[in-house]
C-alpha cells in the first residue's frame, strides 16, 4: 500500500525509501543522505535564520534557495569537503525528491493523497483552537490530509494566520487585530527608519512590548514568532506591503540582497555608503539582535563576489566600485602589464604610482592592496594568490600573485624563485632560520612576526634541507 506523508518523521522515512526504490541507492547510502539533512539543520539555524528543521520547509523555492546559499558558504563548503561531499550529495537528492513531491508526482512507495479535495472541517478546527492556534500536524491527524496539503490549503485562506512552526490561528480569534493595524505599522516604520529599512521578530517584539502591551496580553502573544506571524498576516499575506523572509526577517521592500544574515549585513553596508568596518557590522547586528559571530563567515566574505575586503578590517560592496565587465577589464589590463617581464608579483612591492593607472574609485574610496587582491581572487581566475600560511586571515596581504598555470605552486616555490634571483646569495647556501625569515621580510613577502615559529613547516620540499632542530636550512640548487 502507498504511504501518505503526514509528519517529518514519516517524511524522512519516505525520502529514504525514495532513494532506495526510485534512485536505486543502497540502504546505507540512503540512511546517510537522510541523516545528513538533519545534521545540516543546526548550521542553517545558526547562520541562515532557519526555524525548525530543513525537513519542515514545504516551499521548494525556499528550500532550493537555502540549500544553494549553504553550499556557497565558505565554512560550510569546508565542512562538506571534510565529509567527503556528503552534504552536497544529500542536498541534490533531497531537492530532487522535494520537487517531485511538490508537483504531486507519484513515486514508488508513496503518494500524496488529495482525492476529494475536501477541507471543510479545517476552518472549524482552527477556530476552536482560539489564540493558541493549532499545528498543521494536528490538523493532518484530524482530517487525514497530509501536512503538505494542509499547509498549502491554509496559506491560501484569508482567515489563516501562520505562526512560524506551521501553527495556525484564526484571524477572528485575535482580539482587536485590525483595530491595532495602524499602531503596529507605526512601530514597523520606526524600526525601518532606525535599522536601515530592516527589522525582525526579536526587535519588533521588544518594541511591541512597550507600546502594545494590552494587545499582546489579550491575545497571549508571548513569543517573537507569534507576533511575527501576526505582522506577516497583516502586511504580507495579501497586502504585500512589506517583504518577509525566513520566518524572521522583514524588509521595507524586497531586498536585492539574499534573505539571510549575509543579506542583512549587505543591506546595512549599502546604507552606510557601500563601505563599513567589521566593528560597525558587529554593532549593527547587536542592535537588531542577530548573532554577531564571525563577520567574515556571516558575509561569506571568502567567496562572496558582492563583498570585497577594503583596507584593514573593512568591507566595500562590489556594486560601489565595479561598474561593469569593461571596468574589470581595465584593471585586468594593468595587472597583465605587471607580468610582461615577470613570472610572479609580490603585492607589497607594487609601487604607489602603478595604482594611478587603474580606473578611479569614487565616494572617498582609494585603491589599496587588500581591495586589489580580493578583486583578483574573485574576478580574475587566470591568476592565483600565493599565501605564506594557510591560517592567515582572509584580508592579510598575500605573499605573491602568479598566473594560474604557473609552475610556482605554493609559498615554498615562490620563496625559492626569489632566492635564486638574489645576487647576494650563492646557491647552494646555508641560512639560519631567523636570517632567512628576515630575508622574506626584506623581499616583502611577509611582515612582522609572520612565520616566526612555522618557517620550516611552510618551506618544505626538495630544495630545502632543514636541520633536525629546524634552526638552519641548506638551500639546494
């Protein structure tokens, strides 16, 4: 007998069964993929504002957007690599499963029942639940309809207020709902003015507690999620006055940035003139009561082409400087000229006069090495950045730039190429570790205390014969 999807536990089992029966995967692989979705859920909650489980997402477009953004997140990409691409495989399969599920396609082993289309009792059940509301799961049990169909049906009903977590409240049960609409809107508009066209469930609830205490008390609105659901009903469900996303965020209008913490920060940077420091970003997140954490991670700064490093712990939006592909080509042309007579370039050796050859920046911005190297990394795949230490910060100036097809593959290769060009050295030559490190500072490959303890580790290879104690090295021919 075909199985009806009625809750997330069954949905997990059904996904596994689909993997085995339809995709012909082994039981172990199916179990691994289905558990990977649960394993990824806490990360999505922490960094992408997800409430509930990934399995709770009924809207396929929302699901696809979330999974794509997770796989574009630098830290999650690293987690996926460490897990031998387990999450990407699981995401691809689950999205394929969900699309067939969303279209109501019958797959081997299960079907979505909607034979009679009768939902006559649902409004009655929702109204009976008063202001506490009733879950889609409970309605599924009462009616025999799947959770998916219950959600689809209620989201189309004008009376249904959806609280995050698939809880539904009847609009008639909310005391003075429409009488307080103008007061609620005034709070929202004040928040938009204060937070650059943005607000969310937490800060909105704080403001409502001060000025709408009676309304909240009369309707047992005691969580940010419940108030968010009511606000979304009043200003999003039918009227679309504001833009809601992720069961948490609210924008004055649909944002051109992602509906994630990254997008919230990008919107703030844009309102700040297209440029902001890490400290400013952290302070803004604290004001809107979002997790401040590692700003680089929240912005996906390692891979996000829309955000560029600018100077010391600052960001600039690419839209503030990158006019079009022709603008990038002007920058590329000048970088190409650097390689007319060189096989590698050490960024700190680039003269200030060279930057005058680049297209001008506006709005008080000026060219610097941090901006240049991030442009190269994100917009010019024909070049590679050579790092002195894999643990360096993302904005740290790199040791060198080489063409993508260069024989210089790593820092050790770059150092050797520079050593053999040093007329003061006769290779082979033995150098004390600190003397060699000072040479690298002189070459402007590193600075300060970089590599003070790790030089033997990063200069490892056939050309470097270190003593057992790592205090000196013989540079070989």
